[in-house]
């Protein structure tokens, strides 16, 4: 690691004692970009090499902040830009309990965060304009989303249902008292 990455890691360790720090309250000066990239599959890279220490990835993920369309690692004293190819997290599994409007879907990310979809953690599905391929996401915290991995998305499709939503029938999911539309029902045919 360069001294800049070491300094960020040291500051992050101090700031994250006791869980996820309140990065949304921090507005330190911008110190430039750091050559850290989060690939679409959730792999973190530093200087083009995968970061092989899961503890370090978890540490960095706890000080991640999104401002507009940019992503930063933030400590109380500095902010550095990083590159995120798609979403900074990947939801690699979930558990569902209950049915219908009482259902709760709790996701776990590749860095160990857990989040139950609902009003504060919505599920959304983007569709590729060229292929129509769905890309499902769940908000983890403060505008930071997790791409729901393919195996989990297929499992979600198994528990989805058709409901009237905004004047049309939609195939979607209930969680936390909210119906999340995925696809217009007529496209299922």
C-alpha cells in the first residue's frame, strides 16, 4: 500500500470502532483520488491488484460514501475518490420470512452487511436498454446499493407474486410492508 492508502486504513480503523461510523456527518477536505476500484462482482482492487484481506475490504466498505454519482472513502480528516463499476456491494444471499405484505426479505452482502428490504431499504430493478437484462439492487445505507447476485435474484423470482400496483398488474416482491415491482405482469407471458 502507498502511504495514502495506509493513512486511510489507519484513520478508518480509529473511526470504525463500534460499527459503521457516521460518514454522512463528515465533510472533510477532498484529497484526490486513490487507485481503488470496486468491480461489478464486488471485488475490491488496489493499484490493479485484488485486495486479498477481507478485513481490510470490510474496513474500507464501512467508510464508503456516495455524493452525487461519485464514491469516496471518508474519514473525519480526509476524503479520497474511488471508482465503482456498478454498485459498491453485492447481495450474495437472503432469507425470507412470512408471506404477502408481512414478508421480510433480509439480504447479506459480500462484506457482511445485513439489511431488510423495506421503505428505508428499497429494492429496484434496472433493465439494460439494449438487452432488457434485469439488474436488481437493494439499498444498503445512505444511497449505497448492493447488486443482487444472479442466484439470489432467481430465488427471489420464485417467491415473487403478481399484484396490482399503480393501476397495472406487476410481478414483484413484498418486504417490510412495501411492494417492490420488478416487471409488468404482461411481460411474464
